[in-house]
C-alpha cells in the first residue's frame, strides 16, 4: 500500500473518531462511525490473502449491522421524543437496541465472535488499531449517554465478557487471539462500571489503551505471532522480552503493577453499590485471564536461563531487531509506563 493511500486512511480514521466523539447529533455520530469502518477495511485486506479478505468481510458485515442498529435506535428515539440529541435518550427500547449495537461495535460478549477472527486475519499493526483506536468512538458514545444506558444489561454483558474472555483465552496459542480475548475481558470490566462511575471507566480505558499498545509494539519488535515465537525471543532481545513479561502481568491485574489499580477501584465501587455477586464474578474471572498471561510470560522467560544445547535453533541466529525502531518509534518509557507500580 502506497504512503499516500495509508495517509488518507489514517486521516479518515482520526477524522471519523473525532466527529463521533464531538457530535451531539445522532446522524453525525453515525457518519463518524461509518468513516471509521470504511477506512479500516482496506487496511485489514491489504495483504491480498484469503484470510485477510475473510477478516475484512466479517468486520464489514458486523460493523454495518451495528451501525444500522444505531441508526434505527436513534430514529426510534427521535420519533418518540422529537429530538436527535445524543444526551436525550428516553425510550427504553431505543436504549436497549443502542446498547446491543455499541456492544457489537466494541466486541462485548455475546456479540464478540467477530473480534478474534478479524484480529487473526489481520497484521499485528492493524490488530493494534482495531483493539485500541477503534474502541474510542463507541466508548465516547457510551460515556456521553452513560446515565441512560440500562445498568442490568451492561452488568450482564460485563460478567459474560470477563468470564468468556478468560475462559476462551486459555487454549489459545496465537498471540493475536490472546490479545483479542484480553480485549474482550477488559471491555467487560469497563462495561461493569459504565453507569455507576464513568470516571473510573475513563481511567480504565486509558490504562487499557496504554498497556495494549505497549504489548502490541513488543510483539511487533519481537516478531512474535504465537507462543513458540515468544519462547525463542529472550536470547535475541532479553530486555524487551522482560518488559513484555511485566506488561503481560500488568494486563492481568497483578499487584503492585498499574493494571491492578482499575480492577481494584471497580471491585470497590461495585461492593459499595451492593453488587457483591457481580464483583465476585469479575474477580474470579480475572484469575482465568491471569492464568494465560502467566503462561505466556513463562514461555517468554523460560529460555532466559543459559542454554547448553548445540542445536541451531532460532535463538542461536544473529538478532535482527532494528535498534533504531526501538529507540525512536518505541521508547523504553512507553513500555515502562504500564508496569509502573500503582500509586493511590
């Protein structure tokens, strides 16, 4: 793909997100979401591979259905209230439809089936955009109308997402699918606190974006597409591998790393609101996610010990990591931020 085409697509992505986040009219919000969808599809299918074409088709169909549902729900609300204002959603039917549509946009369970397959069919860089930047526009809509969304539906989807994100990620060996189920689990935590404390939602979203971006950039540097690649990366770049391990543990919410802070705050707030059952399910599901994070961390650090074998494995070859990319595109501070000890 030419640099000009890539610049146009990235500009369209940024413009669509800004339009959606800054609009108060449902039609403009829908236009921004459509710009996002149409801009990311060529980036998914740029490999000219059947798997990439399949991923682009699945993404288009899912996002088109979600956008149509958003337009239908906003039209229903406008028919009953006479206004297209995003903050004036008073129709319960329209609110439920909108919640389902935004959950499909984000990849919340049970509308999550497209996310692992699309990430697996995309490049790691495109997967990074899908799991980070593409979450901003729907999350902006959720934050704007957090008072009108049905709490029961969000809590139910939150519990399903965290359980499924941890359970389905246990038997995965592909790093992109592991990050997909990690995204589903983290979105579940955000959905649980949306209508109760939107400020914690914002904190959780920022930390999720930071940790996910750091992890994907590490995978790009190490060229790791599965657990086997992670196991052979320490001898080519032990420092980056160690930072990747700590970032994974932070994603899992292991104290005292940064990823523990939003989970702690969410459980504390749910307990304060007498939602102890939901808090217990979320805390137990975090153990499932932490298990496959620990497994991936263990596989990436087990070869840090001296190896005396004489077989020419991948880790015996000359390192090929671009040090300029490591120092310019990905500063060490970016990798260090998600593993900073929590300060409250």
